[in-house]
């Protein structure tokens, strides 16, 4: 067993049946005899959040929500239970040392990639600081594109150390990614200071506001971004900060704001993203289940987003291989 990956404190007793729930579909990695199509990694870190956050509790809340969803997607009339998804566990976190936590995250992702080099990687945060070490693990000589769904640029300076406001800045300053290969979609309103706009211009980060997205249309906008990235990068990493959603749809987010996306818009974006062969990994970050509604409104939205990404990949795989 890895020194930096531990078993989650919660797991389901799986029951295979015709009407399969997600809780019965996703396997602990030890129970899956075949190579997984998708590897799921929990990253329960929130000490590096600028806002007080219990995002470290989200991986467990996420797993508990699986009983509410089935493997049948009625929008496309497809059952995607054939997709093999393995839950490998959670990254071990240090109680106080954020840099050690980040080191563990990077090491854990490297181990996952070495063990399952052909799988698709899904990381469940945790705050947005986890993205930097996850992307660093992917580097290995590859040119990486980042597709970021976010209300914020996450380009704060690093004078106060790594936080959920600095992951993109960390990657740019370290030369892990190029600004021209970063596309931030969903920015809106009054939540990015002039210094951050200046940083985005300095690094040539691509800004696509929510207003622009709606004017262009989701399918066309994603097609344009994917085409641009395909001409430059080897792989694409997708990071989904749930604060991109309007506070009405995602109250369980420390930095929730009015004026953001609707859930259906995020789901449609991820469905389009899932069609790309270049996309190799995705993370979902900044969800605090302690702030959520009694009905777990935000947790359910993220699980829906996660499943939308996977069903899109499944359909794309089936179409590509003609099975």
C-alpha cells in the first residue's frame, strides 16, 4: 500500500443489480480485477483555503451521495455501467504542514499514473490549491493545457505561500504550463482585482467571461478552445472550481457569488469537454459540505457534474472504438 494514499473512512457495500446505483458501480481499487478506465482520488485538503473552509470533508460527502444516482443517463438514453471506475482512496494529509500536503498530493498522483498509465484521472478536492501539485505530477516532458472553470483567475502572488488563490500562478512561475495554454471560462462580476487582470495579461492567460460564453454558445466555445489547444499541447487538464456556479445553485462554496453559471450550463460544458481525447484528468474543488443546504444541494450538483463528464467519455470511447 502506498505511504501517501490511504483508504477512505467511508465505503459502500456494493450490490450488483439491473437497476444499478453509482454506489454499487464504483469499485474500491482492490475489488477491480481489470485495468480501470477511470481512477478516482480523494484529496481532502482545506487548510490552504483563503476563506474558512471544510472542503477537506467533501470527498466523503461525495462518496455518500452515490446512492442518489444511477448509471443510466436518460438525456442520451445510455447506461454507462460498462465503464470501469476504481476508487483508489484519499491522499494522506499532514495536520499542519501545507507544503508537505502538496508533496503528498504530487507523489500520490505520480503513483496513480505509474500504476494506471492509460486511465483517466479524477481528483476530488479539497480546495483549489490541490490543482498545482496534481498538474506538476502530469508534466513529465509534456506540454499541458489547462481548461479552468472558475469565478476567479487564481493568479494571486506567492508572497504568502500557496493557497487556493494561487494554483495557476504557481504553475506559470514554475514553468510547468504556459499562460497561452490556460483558458479560464466563467469569469464574471466583481471578483477579480486589477492586479490579477494585469497578471493574466502578463502571462497571456486566455479569459473567457461567462457573458462571452453565453454569447458564443457552449458547443462553439468549447470547440474553439479545444481546437486551439490541440494545436499547442500534448494533454489537457480540466479544473472545476464550483464557485463558478451562481450562489443559488451552489450555496455550499466558501467563495460563492451571485451572477455565476447555472448548473445546466456547467453540465453541458463538461459533456462537451468529455468528448476530447486530449483531456486526461479533471478535478472538482472548493465544496464545503458544512455550508451546504440540508438537501446537500451543492454536493449533488458536483456528483452530477462528475457523472456527466464520465458518461460523455464513455459515449466517446464507444463511438471511437465502434463497440
